[in-house]
C-alpha cells in the first residue's frame, strides 16, 4: 500500500509527470537512433553526434553537424527541435527535484542544476519586465546560457504555467533552429568543401562552451 501511495503521489506532481514524459521522449530518441543506424549507419552516427553536440555545444553545433552531412533541412529542423525538447524536459524534471529537495541525490548533477538556477535568477528581473516576449527572445538569441533550459527555469520563477512556459521556450527554440538551419544551408550551397568548415565551427563552438560546461558542475558556478 505504501509503495502504491508513493507512486500515485509521484505521478501527481509536476516533477513526476515531467519524468514520465522525459522517459517517453528518451525511448523515442532511442528508436530514432536505432532505426537510423539500421537504415544508414552514417545517418545514425550523424544523429547521435548531433545529440552529443547539443548536450555539449548547443543547437548551433547540432544543426551544423546535420547540415554538414547532408541531412535534409526539414529533418534537421524537426530532429534538432526534438533534441531540445528532450533535453529541456529532462533538465526541468531534475530542476524540480533539486528545487524541492525530492529524490534527486546525485551531487554532481545537483551542482549543475543549482548553477543553472543561479543564472536563471540572474536574468529573472530583467526578463520579467517583458513577460513571455522576454523569454522568447532570451531563448532565441545565440549567446551563452541563453538557451531553452535556463529559459524554462526563468519562466518557472516568473510563475508561468507549464503549458505557457514550454510554448514560449519551444517557440523561441524553433525559430532559433530554423535560423541556424537556413544559415548553414546557405553556407553549404555557396561554399565548396563545407564539411571541413563545419567541423572547424563545431570544434570552436565546443571549445567556447567547455568552460561554461565545466563550471556547471563546479561549486561556485559561472558568472557569465
């Protein structure tokens, strides 16, 4: 009875529901990757690499990688948007656990979430003046710590409902991904041997963000 009660309580919370959706999305991700590897190993490696690029270097690196390996621009947009949704849902669920001190006991991940929360608090006052438009622009502009994860945290602090939060965040993310896709597609159409250029871009982006990534897991966080 106690386990049944705890499970029911878990599923009745925002964090619990976010966790269920995150697991569902991750299963879809595994199916996509598995199918891609089965049908075209290069495509599978590209899509898996795009996920790693998103996690380490952001959407620009993920989009650039897809375009560099001739993934259709529409598939590039949809897949990279899906990756952002997946990452945001997982991060937001962990954030809620950390924020409410429930279940979430992994110290190094707690530091990452707390540091992201710290940066969200830093921008909260400025963005609060502009409401959902502020969140939309914050998520859309290609600057460090202005992605959808931190944007969703800020929206939470501004008391957005989950529906309004994610509609705003993913709208900004979608426009950003479209802009990056069009930009990289333009370069691909007008430059020869663009794969090498994209590789350099990807490396530069990863190196640029590495200090921020390391600081997410540090004790004091980062000040950017």
